[in-house]
C-alpha cells in the first residue's frame, strides 16, 4: 500500500530517528502574526543525531509542522561581526557541534522524517533555498520521492554566493526591458537603466538621508541596489519599481525609504546559526575576490565597494569566517541527476533566483518542465492563481498530461508612473 505525503522544504537515513507529537507553540512565531498556523495543523519533533558519523553522540530535536488535508475524503497528494561571534561562542559553549548543521545534514533529516512518519512515498516542494535542499534530498536520498515541485530555483551545482550578483543583474535587466515594452513606462522613464546606474554611483559618493515619520533613513548605494532586489521578493511591489528608481534619482528618497523600512526582518524569524552553516558550504569554495570579479563582469558600471558586498547577505564572508566550521565535502556542489518528475516554477522578474537558474537545474532532471511566469518575482506559487492550478494538475499526474494553458493569461504588471 502506498502512503503518500507532501513536504515543503526551504549520509543515509538514521534508523534511530524518532518522531514525537507535541503541542504547537502559541503564538507560532512571536511578533509575526501572518505566520500563525490555522486549523488542521499539528506539531511535533524529529529526534536525530547531531553528527551522523557519531550515531551514539548528542541528539537534537527538529521542529516539525504538519498540515492535514481539509477534505473528509483526502486525495492522495494534499497541497498544502560581533553579534555572530557572541552567538557562536554561546552556542559552541553549550557543546553543540556547529559543523554538523548544513544542507547535507538537513537533507538527511528530511529523509529520516519520511521514514519516521511511516510514509512510503511523498511529494517534495521547495521554495528558494528550499529548492536547493530539495535537490540535495533528491540527489542524496531519492528513495520514496514521487515528484518534486521547485519554486524559485537554486541549483546544487551553482555556488549560491557567487550567483547573487548575476541573479540581481538578470533581474534588473528584466525590469528595465519590461518597462521599455510598456509605452507609458517607456515615455515616463526613457533611460531607466542609465538612471538607475547613475543613482547607484551618486549614492556611493554621497548617501541620501531621508526623514520619515520621526525616523532617519540613510540610503547608500548598496542599500539602494539591494532594495530593488528585495522588492522582487513580494508580489505587488513590481509595479512601482520604475517610479521608485526615478524618484530616488531626482533626490526624493521617500518612496525608497518607505519601502526599505518594510524589508526589516522581525527579530528571531531567521535561524542565523543554520544560515551561517549553509553559507559556509558556499564560502568555503569561493572567495571575496572571485565573487567581486563575477559581479564586475555583469555589472561593470557599479562601484567596486558596492560589489564587494553580497546581496541579501552583505557580510556573509565575515560571518562565516567567525562561525568557523570545517569545509563541507565538495560533493555538495554536484548537480542533481534524476528521472523523478519535476516541475520548476520561476518568475521573469525574480532578481534573487532568476529564470536562468531554473533552466540550469533542469539540465540534469530528465523528466522536468520549467514554467516561467511573466511579471512575477520570487515565490511564484504564492503570487499567482495559475501556479497552484498547474501544480495541482502536476501532482495528480506527474508523468504528464497536466494543463499549463493558464500561463498564457498571466500578464506583466502595469507599471505606475508619476
């Protein structure tokens, strides 16, 4: 009997892993009410070895959230650098092996979860870094995987840190081309790309200070370039991007400062320790000079000091140096080759995980399809009615025959002017 399941992600499975049901915390994520779980969710912990080469050593509990099907007759596939040093010293001082927390171990934990839950098969869904984890799982632990849905794709064969600036450059170009293709936007902002680049250079020489609701917001060149990238992370932001760039170019930083305040991450939302562990998998196989040189090739008119910082993770090299864990095996960057059915979703305006990355991942997935959604950015499934419909059809019949006709009706946003 096949017992299917569905998992959302962002060494071999351990037979000693155990799953224990537990009450969900309330609130689920303090200070972030939009992440509160609704009815139908249950929680628990998966207990696994911290270091899989020492199965009798320390064991750790991983939080698990499960969403049951809402139908009384569920179908088989329900959808469903000081602070860093202080953190490191505090964590390592507790006896934790910081080198044991990375994507390789994460994927092994996920494989254990399927076995511990008693699932013969399941479907894997990953978004953003979760696609990198899902591809690692598919490569290292393919047993029981019926299908994969990858949304905003990060290939295993690519170095994530080296890919940040090229991804940004691809997103910038897509935005400028989309504006040029709309008569009103093209007329209002005829030289948007040059205006953007010029503004970046001016802000590098002289940052803009904006007074906003009793706050003082400083827009420097890196903050501005990274802000445009971040705006591709949430639906609804794209339409105003050309106007935001233009207003900043004219010396009015109110729109940019307002948008910047909206990007502040609530404390405690990001697991910094695991982030540095995953980051260390990437920084160990590159260096600052190589990342900067790669950035300069795709953004040659940007100031060098801006390109010396990494989008989304400005000082990741400093943080990972302080975190100081052993380098991972080079195998972490091997491509994932598989004939498991795979659906890859990508947004044409994604400046973090652009469409080219989905196509790269698909090269070694023999039964894959890449769907590019015009006018969407990061996290396609949450940004379009079409993407969930296609995904449901894919899960019902991963071998083929699902419909993608709604993709033709997905339109670019109408850019605002003035």
